C-alpha cells in the first residue's frame, strides 16, 4: 500500500532537512539543539509573565527569585 504524498508532507520534510542542515553546520547534537530551544522557550515565557504582571510586581519578583 503506497502512501499518497501531499504538499504538506513534502513541506514538513523540507523543514526537517533544513533544521538538520543548520544544526550540523553549527556542530550541534540533537540534544544540544533541544536544550537551546527549551531555554529560549523558558526565557520567552518568563518575559511574557513579567510583561503581563507588571501591575503586580511582587509576583514577578518572587517568580524571578525561583529561577
């Protein structure tokens, strides 16, 4: 049984190949890339929390101390 490929399948494959290319170009392992993405996500989430809670600075300060 053959799988029919649509444009989205090919697009995801292209994206995956580009990610692998640039990861290898920067001499990163998959684990290193995952760690970098995770830390960027955490930092972004942290700054969004600060921005949305500017009126309540005690929450922001206590959250910051936990990091």
